[in-house]
């Protein structure tokens, strides 16, 4: 189950459009993954966080967590590159479904 985590786009009361940007990003990811072999398996997690670089500038990124059991990682990365966001990859040893 690939998990696409969104980091650094936390709602800021001073930024009235931050929540809209998160929703738009989630909608865009859903559209990009439409028809992909892993479409029924992936999840998106919005991690409410403030991510900034040393200079204090915002530095949001995507973290892709997957076992890559089906070899989906390269397809995911190649698909998400159009978002022009930093990405990091976390390879999980195993996924244990709830049932």
C-alpha cells in the first residue's frame, strides 16, 4: 500500500488559501494516479507540519512510503515529478493488512 505523505502544507490561520492548496494537491494526485495499477492500493496522508529550510523559507515535500512489492515506485515517482515538489522515498520492509 503506497502512502503519499504531504509535509509542510499545514493550514496557517494567516494564509487563507493553504487549506485549498492541500485539497487541490490531493485532487491532482488522485487524477494523476487514475488508471494506474496501484490505484486501488495507495493512500494519501496530509501531515500537519511546518517544514522550513535553514533560512526559514518554507520547504514542503512529498514522502513516498512503500514496500515496492509490485514494483510501483518508479511509476509513482515518474508520475509525481510533474508536481515539481521535493520528494523523499522511504522503503518499508513489509506491509501487514488489517484482515
